[in-house]
């Protein structure tokens, strides 16, 4: 009798706790808010960056100059994971597994989730090369996370021996036309 | 238990006396007062360090009362929160005062509690039989840190937002379940309205309830075993004819008056800060928090509030290169335990196995520095809980320990303050190295304590308290 009472009470208790724990998950509304976003990039001049919101996070669209593109191979040896082989929160789209980390239609346009892989701060742009505060004197241009000092190259790849373990995420995206891209999906059928 | 009997007072007894007798027959009011304070005998040589226990009670009450009045105007909604705080500051009559009392109170709470803990470290107040007092106190400290963290999100400023983002993502460093866990804590893919709402619930009801329970447990445990004192000897070893320790005085009126004097001085300083420097140069209220939260842009310099920065520095010091130093330190420590400790063979084997597992886990191919940064960050707080079992010194109080023990405590204090200072600054190469050295020193202080605390020439313990009547 005692065992049965305890067991029955226990089951009810665990079930109630389970319900309370579940209420902590993202609500249906929060889940639904992750739709793809369309972006017009005609106003992004070479060397300039545009920030759009996707799933509540900043997505950077950077049109790199030829000089900037040249740095990507120069910094290769100083990067923690130059080929983006590690596991990422968002799997790296196969069409972005190249040093430019961009689709081949526009290899100079970088599309990346502007969130540091360490603890989720949004790094600041330090696009210009050369000595500047808090950065090494041979800085090739890239991004600096203000929270814990991780540095990234102009492809959003993390430099060695920094708190951030991985490169920044590349979202699935595709070009709808020459100057229009959609972030969050890479096939016509729907969301990635 | 005998049958109920109404206390019979002579008819000349006053009305309040009769009322008290009526209550005492039904509820142990006078008994509780006597046990917990009125006839609670405390050592007679308490110095200024013994004010911080009662002061932290005062700040707790202050925080609860001002907090209640703030919730009457605050809106826990991402779209309204920032505006409602500004509304409290500018439009609610005296709202600015209540809010500044609450925000200054948070920092005051940590100042008082850190001093209270320093006292415990100096006089060995955590030693047997006071281990549980220390553990309840440690739990209060954890609870307080959680309160401060949840509360800091509520104004929904830039620092609130990005601070919460960083701390919640700490859980994301746990292998396998981390990502889902931090999503579960946030209730969304980013810090959002859902996060604000639940942090509000934790801040105003869940944690205060736990905190009050822990404070009660802390005090009950203290009044059960009795207070320690600056000499670190037991007053109960010298009992007087009245059954109370010779060297102790009842808390009331002796410590009531002393604490009230402490309260006056504290409130003087507290009011000065509330009225003249509520932001304290950006340490109590950070300037970036006067900007509304923006999920697209992290402020150029983010740092937690000052009371978290020592531990935060440990997190930041853990870089990939530093992991090799940590691996070497773990290996050395295991060798040291084998050579120098008198632990049972089985425990030594267990420590060696644990050490090897840790070292393998620290290889960059296994778990990255980010995970270990979070582990070291957590350990730097948790290690305090082990004080009662790390300290093997024959004397509780630093007064009767070799002088170099005191210097070691001063060095430890400096290390802690340095870590705290570095945590407020932007990381540079030099600062990172200093914080790494300090991190090693911080952990060595605790982990080597079982050995160094027994070393040196101890001074003879007195049989009676050192006390000079004023």
C-alpha cells in the first residue's frame, strides 16, 4: 500500500515537474518567427557592410574589395580552422566551403551570422588593415569581439588561440537576382 | 506533552504582560526571541568585522522592500521594460530614490557579503563545527549572484541584454546538451521577451523565497553551535556558574547597540552613494545600460558589474595556449598528492585517474578551451564551498597562525582584487598573461591549502579571550 501510494504520487509529481520544465521551451510563436528574409544588396558598395535581422540575430553582408579578398589567403596559417571543417551550430552550406566562404556567383560577398562562437556577442567591424587599439600591428582587417577579444578574418574565420572555438556561422542563402538575396533558405521549395 | 494550561498571572499584571502570556501559551514567541537573540550568548570580543552579518540582513530587507515598490511600476515586457524604468526615474514621485536605493543596494549587498566572508576566512569561522553555517552562507552567496544576474536583465539596456546573452551562452559550452540547454533557459533562439519575463519571475519571487529560507537556515545553524570569535577558540570551553560561557555576553542588549551603531555608519555611507554617486563612476550602474537593448549591436566594451569580475577574469584567462599550462598544473598536482599526502591508496588512485581524464579532456582535439573556461569559471566560485575541508591549520584564527599565513592571505586578497580589476578592462595581451598568473595563484591558494595551512610555527592559543574593556 505504502509503495503503491508513493509510486502513484511520484508519477503525478514527475509528470507535473515535466510540464513545468516544458513551459521553458521556445513557444510556438517563437518557433514560427524564423522565416527567411529577402535583402537588396544593390546599395552595398565594395568595402561596405549591411546588417539585417534573421531569427533575431544580426546577419552581416560584406562586399569585399579585391585587396580584402587578397588577405584571405595570406592569413590562412594564422587561422584555427581555415577550411571550416569543425562542427558548427549551423552546418556550413557546402557551396560556402571555400576560402571566401561565399557562393560562387558573388565570391566577394560575405554573408555571415554576426555572432561570436564564444559566448554570443556581436563582434565589431575592424575592416581597415594596420595597427589600431586592442589589435596586433600587422592586423589584416576583420572583426574583433568586444566581449572576450576573439578576432576573425574578413571571411569570419577565427584566429588561433582565441576564446572563440569556431568560425562564425554561415546561414543558408541564395541569390534571387544579381542584387537580391534571400537568407534562411537555399532552395526554391522552401526553408532550409 | 502535558495538557494545555493557561498561565495565571496576578491581577496586577499589565495588559501587555497578559497579552504576551496568552501568546506564549499558544506560540513560542518569547522562547524564540531568547534562543535566537535575547539570551543568545556571543563571545564578548567581537570587533568591527562582526558588523557585516547584521548589515547584510539589513540590506536584504532594504532590497525586498524597495523591490516590492519597484514592481508596482515596472513592466516585464521587452517593448516596455526600458521605458518603464525611465518612467520610474522621471515621473513616479520619488521613484528615482527607490530605484537608486535598489541598484545601490545590490552593490552594497556584495560589499557587505564579501567583507562578511573575509571575516570568516580570517578567523576560521567555517571550521568544525561550523561547516554547515559556511555551506548555507555559500548557498546564499550563489543565490545572491543569481539574483543580481536576473535583476540586471530587467532594465533591458545594452549591458543587460549582452550580459544575459554571454552568461546564458556559458551553458552552451557543455558538450552535447549545451545548445539545447541555453535555448531552454532563454525560451527563444536569442535573448528575448520570453527570457525577460522568466528572469523577472525568478528575480522577484523564486529566488527571494529560496534566499529567505537559506538565511533562516544560516541563522538557526549559527545559534545552534554558537559564534566563532577573533581568537578562534571555543568560549563554551569555559562555562560560568550560570550555565553560560564566562567570555560571552547576551546579544541583547550588548550586540543590539553595537549593531545599531554599525547600521548608522552604514546608512550614512549608503545614503552618500545613493544621493551623490548612484552610478559610482560606471561601476554600480554601467553607462552602456542607459541605451535600450539592441540585438543587432554589442557595445564596444562589455563587462559584468564589479562583483562578478574576479570570476569573469578566470573565464577570460582560459585561452587555448593556457590550457597546456593547466594540463601541466593538473599533472604536477597529481604527483604532489601522491608524494605528499597521507590519503588512502584507493583515493590516490582515484585522484590520478581523474587527473588523467582531465588532461585528456583538455587536449584541443577533445574539448576546446571554451568549455574549460566555463569549468574554471564555475570552479573558482565552487571551490569556496570546500574551505572547511581544505584548511587543516591547528589554529582557527590568523592571530595564532604563523605571520606568513597572514601575508599569504594578503597576497590572495590582492590576486582577487587584481582579477576583479582586469575583468572590468578590455583584454590586452599583457592583461591576459597577468590574469592567467592570477588564476593559477587563486587555485593554488585553495588546492595547496591542506599542506601550507599546517606549516610554520603556530603561536600558543589563549585559554580565555583577549579582551580589553573600553
